[in-house]
């Protein structure tokens, strides 16, 4: 064999990839794709958890603001203490009459984890889902009275689990509950 034909055979063999080189390239590409997909999936879960937290926080704040506004404008409150010497009533329900004379009731239903509201004798309406009271099972509403019937302050302590009914695969298990705490006094005391 002459030198020219040996050189041309070498060039032919060197111009392509061997099977081993192709398998190594495919393995590296597959590893990079799996790593990229894992990182993208983690980003989706973090985004989902963050948006759930943010939307639940906004809705919770709006509900808490509305409840406090109703109490500020209320004129008659309950439940009142059984003994006039008691200053505090702690429970999962608050009743009051607004300036228009409507009886409004707010109730935390621990069984269904829901904050419910009713006006006069109408049906209860859902205000917020995923709600629980304080972890020590004391009431979500604390009413402080003076002379047994005059409401001085109403305090609220609610915990809301963030959940916007998204698919379970994207949610993950790292959603932190949001605690909503507020306190207000009826306006008739302030003025």
C-alpha cells in the first residue's frame, strides 16, 4: 500500500464520529435536558407557591379590612358576656347590628375551614376558605366589653392556608399559612 492511499484511508476514518462518541454525546445531552427540566419544574413550583401566597394575602387583607369596617360602624354587638363582671367573650362567632338595622353574623366554621357571614335571617355566605382560628383552639374573635354590654374592642385572629385550586403537581408542599390579626373599636366610642 502506498503512502497516498494510507493517508486517504486515515482521512476517511477521521472525518466522522464513532459510535462511542455519539453515545457519550447523547448521554451528556440527556443529562443536561434532565437538569434543565428539574430546574424549570422547581421554578414553576416556587412561582405557584408565591402567587398563591400573594393572592391569599391580598384577599385575606380585604376580608379583614371589611370585617373591621363593619365592626367600626356597628351599633349593637354580641354575644355579650353571661356575667356583667366579665370583660371578655372569646369565640368563633360575632354578631352585630349595622347602622341600617341589619343583623350581621360572622362565624368561623372549623369543620369546613371556612369564614361565613349571614345578614338577618338569610343564608350563610362563604367569605373565605381555608381559614382556621388560633392554634391553641381559643376563639377567633375576642370581644372586650365594658359594663357587660358596651363593646370597647373587637380583635380577630385567623389563619388562612394559601390555595387557589391549582393542580397538585405544581403546588408542592411548601405553602406557608398566612396569619391575619386585627383589632378595632366601634366608632361611637372614638367620637
